[in-house]
């Protein structure tokens, strides 16, 4: 086909999973094209100023943006094998010929025919419906992190955080470090969902956490001026009196859902798994989907921490190299054994048990050849 580009491996998404998959495939001899819709590689890592938990293997004690820098330095060592397109969106997958269409910026359109694909498309934020949620000043937590940690812009002066999971707690603390006041954290459950170490930081700084509460409506005319919150019962129905909270920003940290439109387009077998936060592709132990030329890794495969996304990306990178006959089988086995051990270690806690339950619903041993 005229003007059609070729590559052995196309990695869609330049976050922790996509970078790791690209590195692994390139290290085994694959020619890789990496496309990412952002202006810089790293995905969520470049927004994360907190130190990672976990093990030494997953760079525990290192801040997220530093991990991104480490991965990019590694990637620079494979410049002869990895071609990168930033500000580049993969707009479609065409089943009839396996071609992927891409747009760089708003002007340059191209088509690419990969031998294999790793879908590392990440996740999108969930938002809550409530009256006036269209007003300027309502953000997802990821947008706040981008403004603050990437561009150095404070989103406002006084923030009401909705969600007391790890993201809500971490972003609240980062906002306070930047001099922004946190009016309170609203959580629908009867307990804090994030790690206690994060919750303790914000509580020590005097931030109230409203458990069993939800946001009822946003206040304001042309911009956010505050919010009404209300206690809810165990059936999530409003009870008790309303509380008015003054704020110029409402930040929602109520979870993520896998970005899987291209997987649907490709005809991959999909299943809804609540423990993984949405629809995900069925996959085997190599992260290969039901489509013989497509692998999945990271949040696109199910919402987890960035550490797990990086290891899944490594596994997917080995998987595509193995399918292309790159590297030798003993090296494949050695790497896969190591990465699966590390992934099992990451999933060893209480949160990991939930993830493992979800994986049982969407994992097969290996697809037939």
C-alpha cells in the first residue's frame, strides 16, 4: 500500500507499561515504533513526585518522575531500534489488514502496518455526575497533577477533594506543598481507601476527611464557588443535613477505568471485571490477547500501581519478541520467570488479592497457535 509504514512492533502508549515494553522488545532485537499522544513520554510517572513503595526491583524509594527519567535514559540506548512519535494519537485499528492509523498533532496523518502491537493505552479518569459539574473549576485529579507537577501551575486557592484513595490523598498533600489550601476530603465509603501513611500526612496538617459523605452539587454561577456535601447511608442514600464548603476548585479522585477503545476495534475478547475497574481484554500469561498479534499491558489491562504496569510491560515485550523469533528461548524463559516473580511480589498484599481475583476472570494459560 502506498505510503504505508512498516514496523516489527508498534507500542501504543508511552507511559510506564509502554516504555517498559519498548525497552524489553528492543533489548531482544526487535525494531520498535512507539507512539504517544502526550508532548512528553512517561505517562503518569512524570506527574508523580512521591516516592514509590514496593521492592528494590521496582525502584522503591524513588520518585515517579525520576523513574521516568531512568526509563528514558535506557530507551536512549536503543535509538537504532526504537522510533518515537510524540504528540501522536493512534486513531484506529483496521481488522481487515491490521493497519493502525495515526495523527501527529493536527496535521500529519500516517498509516502503519506492524507485525505485532502492544496496547499500553493507560486509563481515563472517572467523573461523578452532579448539578453544575460543568462549571470551570471542576477537575479530575490527573488534570490537577498535570497542571501542578508538569507545568508548575496552581489550579486554584482552595480545593475540595472528592475521593480518599491513594490518588486523592497524594494529590491533596502535593497541593498543600504548593501552598494550596485543602478545604476537605469527601469519601463515600466508611473508611479511607488509600494507604494510612498518606492519610496521616493530610490529617496531621488539619485537613478534615468526611467519611460516608458525597458531593450533592457544585455552587457558583460562572465558576466554582463551593459545594454542598451530605452524609450518606450504607445504601448511598443522602441522610442528615447538608454542609456547605467554600472552594474554588473541586477535584475528583474517584478512580480510573481502562482505555480500551482500540482493543474493542481489534475484536479482542473483552470481559467486565470490577476488580480491574472496567472492561479489559482477556489475556494469557504472556499478556497476549485473543487477537494473535496484539498484547496488552498496564492500566489498559486493569488498573494497578505503576510498578505493576512496568513489569507487565516487560512481560509483553518478551512476549512480542518471542512471537517474532527474536532472542533465544532460554533467555525468554529466564526473563519471564523473573518478571512473573516480581509481579507476584507486588500483588502479595490485601490490594493485590483483589487484583488476583480479577485476573482469574480474564486470564488463560496460553492461546492456541
